[in-house]
């Protein structure tokens, strides 16, 4: 079924898979936008708060984890209608909303303006752009016309570039970005819908977990990638999915797996692995979990990172989840793009 292009086209009527194969070009375009954007040169930044929701939020999570040991100031992520009380005039607040109309983001933007925080915004337009123009705040406009979850590169890479341009990060990130583009190009070449299942790891993964509930385990820089996988299974595959964090889950989650076999057999457990970056303790934990899940879950899948830099490896892992979730949608005969229940909720909230 996954090798039948006619069937795929009949199910993926909104062409989500065609959007995903554009990731390398999205990265290049995003870098061009970020590097040429006019932005205020803030003289003093004590800390950074990135605000966003859903697909727009994951970029902030990725940046926070990726540069945790490289940023000169603390960075936190915000998913609320307001901001932390400690956010002040020397707090850089970055607001990210692909549509530009996300309620939580717009609300917290107003709070930042009232608190006289430093503000930088990214969207494809919408009310966020209007509010920026009205207040003379820096707004970076990114291309419109995509599902927000297929436009992640347009948010992630500008965030990375802006942190560098604002001197909040001293490391040279250009080699990592160049490697990431190469990894992205290689990935889409080997995982597009025209590539047969025999050579397509994304299709193989989708078939492996079909009929089960995905349970994804991330650790270190791969924690936000596990969250992204869960979100993509939710939105693209229209499935309930879970994500958890190692080693925290070893203090609670594994007890349930060891004592609830009737339920555990309905899950596919997905473990992120990175031999080059795993400590001895982490390798031991993941090995123990694999043995436990081999005896209790329907499937156990180890996903091994590819690349040298952390950014390239994180993106490889993210791409795999994005593509696999779409192929899983095809197996379930569901168009990956529509998210009707989310739109219904937004409509109801707009009526308040």
C-alpha cells in the first residue's frame, strides 16, 4: 500500500508529504530570511522567554535543549496566556505563531508590551504582525500557506540565527547548519513517497507500529524531538500517542510496564539512541528499558541518530517522525493535514 503512489495521492489529498520533502529548501529560505531581517540591536539582555503553542512551540523547545550549555543567558519556554513575574525590561521575549493568531501568544505579547520587555516576533502574518506594526515592534514574516507543523524550519532556523545575531551565543554554528542541510537533503531523497518500502525507513517504521499506540522515549537534546513525534502522531496519524523522558521515567513509568501486561501489549515503545552522546548511565538505562519492553510491549523500536553535530542529529530524528506519522496516516486511510477538532475548539474560543 505504501508503495502505491496512486493510493497515497488519494489519501494525502492535501499533499502533506510533498510539503515535507521541501524541508531542505525551507531551511535555506529560513536562513535567508533570518540573516537579512532588520531587527533591533538590544544592548542588554538578562534572559530570554520564547512563547508559542503546538507546532510553533516545538522550535523553542529544540533551541532551549540544543543550546542549554552554550547560551550566555537563561532561556525558558512559555505556553501560557501571560509571562513569568520576573520578566522585566531586560528580558527578551520572542513570540512565535505561524498563523499569527494564536490566542495564548497574542495575550502574552500584550503582557510583554505592558511590562516593557524587549520583543521580537515571528509569524506568517495575522494579528501578531498587526500588533507589531501598531507598536513599532520587530516582526519577522515567514512564508504562509503551510500547515504549521510543516513549517517548522521557518521558525526554528530564524530562532537559531537571531540568538547568534544578538550575541547570546558565542559558538560558530555555521558548520552545524551546513551539515544539517546535507542531512536533510539525504533524508528526503531516501524517504520520499516514490522510494520503495524496502529502502524507506519511514515507511518501515510506520508499518512496524501500525495498529498499536506509540510510546516515545527521549532524553537530553532528544526530549523535544520525542514531544514532536507525539504531536505528529496526534495530528498527522490522528492517534493517541505518549512521550516520556529518560531518566525521569525510570523512577515511575517502568513500574507500570512491569505489572500491566494486558495494556502494555497494545503499545509500540520507541527508544531514541545516540551512541556518540549517551553516557554509560544512559546506555544502561536504555538497555534495561529495551529488555523490559521486549517482554511486555507489542514492539520495541530503537531509533539511532545520524550525523555528527547535535543539530543535524536532532533534525534527522525529527524528520523521521514527521514522515513516519504521514505514512501511518496513509495506512489508516486518513488525510494527514486536516485537524478538524482543533479548528472547532478555536472557533468556539473565538465566540467567547
